[in-house]
């Protein structure tokens, strides 16, 4: 029976991935189906080998879900590093990864399931189905074809969509780090950040010859949501078993977050923030793996499990750096508090030493230009709270906190308490008081390492939000380290509370009796209404007037789309293009899947070298001699130039008529290089 259910789980994952592909592309691709089969098999093979290697450290209580989750991060991380060091490109890298999967499967064959434990195969299958359905529903906007409104296409995603699309295509064509360039300037090295999450999407795009713009909607986003569901399942199953873990999955991927519960601040919404910061979904799942080993090691006194937890947290840096930072100190000192059989003075000494190492690393990191400011002086909280007041929808909460912070005068401790209240309410909603009730009910029934876990995570989030300075280096938005960790804190609170309630009420078993089973099934069906209701307009931010509707910030003229597709279909992967408006939203580089010579940005100021190139392009547009125009393009290796109808150029009219493509004034010129 277990083998049959596991086979059904494998088929379910493949079917979910294939359904997303059909939903977005509106056609059936057998190549895509074969690619998904191979992808899932590779993940399971690496997962099998990983479970065999760590069988003495952590017991798999989540069945095939944990195997797939761990296998994905092992395989995908290997593919990420291969893309940076291998000069051979995606075909060779995938072939090597597949051969490695055969070896891992052979190594994992020695792992025998523990038949004495509760069989996790059925709840694992249910977790996969629930996570897949939830991901499908939450992705409704992005998986809908771009909406045609007059002469524009409206992409129903957040504005970072085009950046994600470009990174997918960049890694699909990469042949080592030397072929990955700064997304705003050719021939400049890429500013590698938390980009590992793009690799599987890039591999699928390459293997199926699917445009990256479709891969974002059909794989990258929904698969990230799917991973958070099985991550919640795996984390809670490692604590209380697979049936409470199923409740944790439903809590994370189905039930409303704080904003959807009516607490009125979408900027602090888990669902919104995790989707518009796409790497967060993958970072959450990776951090969950780190904590599975950390909690097991801290409870059972297994130092090797603790070390594996540290390794997964290090890997998390390549998926979402903000979540690495948010977890690093807490996971570093957690064993000092809860590791059994250690004398108090040794706990203190080791904790002090690790704290010193942490402070030293942070101090050194602040000498690096590409690391945001991490200074714990409380200087950021004032502007951050003012920002959050502006993010509240109109209503009682906004009126109350505006009264508290702007019209009344309190001491700093009282202001700090009010700030904590604002953050707790807006981030967790009803989940935090529910967690407190569980704490009271279970205080004598749970291991202290498990009981303290969600509250330590919450405290860590609050300390970062209240204590950190704003980043003034322009690495990202100034408040990123204050706000982005909310997704991890919410994930932990929701998963732990949902799993704990089931564990306390029923235990690690399905509900007994038809009435109980019917009631829980009805609750699950009711929970599914949440994504139905709240998925529409999910990636908009109504309190930001220019971001209230997709058409306000993510509209693209039809002819611009056609021109970009023309360049993509007629160019080589490493051709360089330039557009006359300098592609400030990254639309053209995303849709062409090609490197821009020099790009502007609506998100950040241009660096000196980029600005120099942009100034040179102004001179390029003012050239009146055809030979001079062609010489400039050749010297700078610009193969394609997209001229907008509104752009004024001094080029001869006869030359303008030689465009390779023309649609309502959008003209594409091809320069021989």
C-alpha cells in the first residue's frame, strides 16, 4: 500500500506541474510532460540519497514530501553552482546532474522505511494535493493570459515580474559566471545575489523551449508556493508526526493571513510579501530544512544534526539572503540553550564565543559595498512606523495607530510597545493569540526546544524590525531587513500553531469516526475558499495609488511586446540589444531574453559606469551619419536596437525605413557585428 501511495504522490507532483504548464501555455506539450517526469525523478533520487546519508540524524516522518523537498534543494543547489563554474552550459550540467541522480538513487536504495513508525505516505499525498491546489488558486492572476486592454497588454503580477523573467532566461543560457552580466549593463559581471531559486525554472525553460515569461507563471511562482506547503508539512512532521503536519500545511497555504483576516496592512501581509519577493518562498522552504535538523539535534543531543542545520542555513543565503540574516543568530545560539547534557557554564561560554563570531562577521560584512547596513541602533523604527501608517487601509486600525504615533506624545518605551503591537497585529493577526493559547495549553506537554521555537522566531523578527537601522547604501529598498523577515516569522507561527492544535486535540492519527472525519473535511473545503476569495488582485498594493491596479504599473504596449518577441525569435542567446528608452522597467530585456547594453531603472539610481553609457546613447541617438551609427553599434557589440515611436532621433529618414520590424512606430534595427 505504501508503494502504491508513493507512486500516486509522484504522479500527483508531475500532474500538478503539467497542469500549470497547460493552464499558462494553453496547449499540451509532451516534451514538457517528459521534462517534469525527469525533474521529479531527479529530486526524488537526490532526496533518497540524502535521506540515506542522514538517516541516523533525523528520522523521516514526512514520507515522500520530505524526500522531494530535500532532494530539490540538493539538486537545485548543485545546478546553481554548476551554472557558475561550468563553461559547458545547461545541457551538460543537466546531464551531469542526471548521472548524479542515478548514483544517489543507488546509494539511497540501502535506506529501508521504518515500518514501526506511523506510515506517513497517505498524509504526505494529501499534503502534496493540498499544496498543489493552493498554489494553483493563489497563482490565478499570474497564470491568466496577459489582459488585452486597447493597445496594451496588462501583466497581472507585481512590477518585479520582468526582473524575475530576465534572470530565468539568463541562467538558462549561462555558460559559467563569465557569461552572467549585470542586468543593466553588458560586459559587467553580474551582481550575484540570492539567485539559486531560478535554476530549476531555467532548466525547465531550456528543456521545453518555453519562453521565460511563461515559465515564471507556470513554474517559478506556483512551485515556490507548493514548496512552502511541503516545507510546513516536513517541519511539523519532524516534531509531532505527519497528521498534525497536514494541519500545518493547510494553515500556511490555505488559511487567511493577517491582512486577509481584516488587519488592514497589506505591506505586512505574508501572502503578498512572499509572492512579490519571489525568492522568499524558496528561502522559507530552505530555512525549514535547516530548522528540522537544528530542532532534532537540539532535542536529541545530535551534534551532527546541528551541523547539517547550519549547512542548510548557509545554503539559504543563495535563495533569500534576508531570511539567512533573519535566522543566522538565532540558529547559531539555539543549541547553546537547548542542547541536552551540557553544563551551564559551557553553554554560556560557547554562546558567548558564537556571539562574538557573529558580531565579528557582521562587522566585517559592513566593509563590503554589496552588503546592506546592519546596525542595531533602533534608528530605523521611526521612519518604518510612519511608513506602515501609510500602508494601512482606511479604517479603525489606521485611525488608532495614527492617533497613537502622530497625535499623542509618549515615552520611548511606550512607543516601542505600541510599535510591537502594530507589528504583531499586522503580521500575524489572529495567529499570534492562537499561538499564546497553545503555549498555555501545552506548556507541560512539549519539549522546551519545541515550545520556545515560534516565540524565539517572533522575538527575533520584532528585534530586527524595531532595532535595525534603515539601509542607505541602496542595495534594495531601505526597509528590506526590517520587513522581509516577516514571511519566515508568519510561516513558523502559522505552521506551529496549526500543527500543535491538531496534535493536542487528536494526536498523530486521522480523526476517528465519520462525524469527526466529515467535520475536518468540511473545514478543509471551507479553508479552500480563502485563495478563491483573496487571489484576485493579490499582487497589487491599494494604499500605493500608483500600484492599486495592475494596469497602472504593469501595462506594456502590444507593439512593444511584438517587437521584443521578434528580437527574441531572430537573435542568438548572447546577442546584445538596446532600446531607445533604456528599458527602465526591464520589460524588453525580459521579453527578448537578451542582455541590454545599458539600462536605466525606475527602482534605483544609475551607477557611474551605467550613467556614462546612457550619456553615450544620447549621443548615439543624435548622430546624423549612417556610417557613424553603424560604427557605434559595431564597436559596442549592439546587435539589435528597438526604437520607440516617441523617441526623437537624428538618424536619416532613409535609414529609418530599413528597420527589420515595424509595428505602429516601434522599429527594430539589426546591426551586423
